[in-house]
């Protein structure tokens, strides 16, 4: 994937006491979009991710407001990246 196809690789690091020992010092080569951080942080906080909001209250009857996916399992070395596109 080239720069003009919408993809770039950026250096980054992550620190968390919740990282498994096998994930410390590794490189993550899976696909990830910046919107995935919000979904991942909401999942880590055990929040109700992306039901959507209608009149200030959570609602199931509208489209979720984010396109992010929880990447924590993949970052932690437990599974593959949930993104395929």
C-alpha cells in the first residue's frame, strides 16, 4: 500500500501495565486506523461501545457513531488484527 492509497506506517509505542509479557517489545504489523484507538480505549474501560446517541441517551435504533474496532487483542498478541480492509 502506498502513500496515495491512504496508508502510511508510523512509528509509535504503547505502554500499559495490562500488556502481556509476550507482547512487550514486539512489533505490531496488523492494519489499524486512528479511529480504532477510541474503540480500544472504550473496551479497556469496559464501556458500552458505540451504540450511538439519540436525545442524549444511548440508543440501539441508530447507526453507531464510530467506525473503530477494538484492537486490544491484536496489540496484546492474543489474536489477529480485526481489520481486513
